[in-house]
C-alpha cells in the first residue's frame, strides 16, 4: 500500500492580481479586491487561506463588507 499523499503536488491557487495595483481608502486594491495585508502575505498562505481570500474578494466586488483575513490570523 502506498501513501497517496507523498506524490501529491501542492494545490496552486492563481493570484487574482490584474496589475492594477492601487489601494483605496479602505486598504482594498481597486484591481483585485484584496487588502494590503492579503496581498503582502499571499505567497506565504496555504491554498485554503488563498481560497478564503478569493471568497472575500468576491464579497467585496459585490459591495459587501469582508474583513481582511490577516487580521484574523494574529
């Protein structure tokens, strides 16, 4: 019996960056809708955290409030 996890590659979550990098007054990028903290830590997040950031970006795009994930990680 083999360990199915030993040959698995880590899941890659594509960055939502669209190269329109400007933070608004709420510290949210007007291009990708991530907060400054989420942008800074993106490369150090695991795939579950990255997917959660993307979920929050969709909320922000729709005008809903979504707290920065990094504030919850402290």
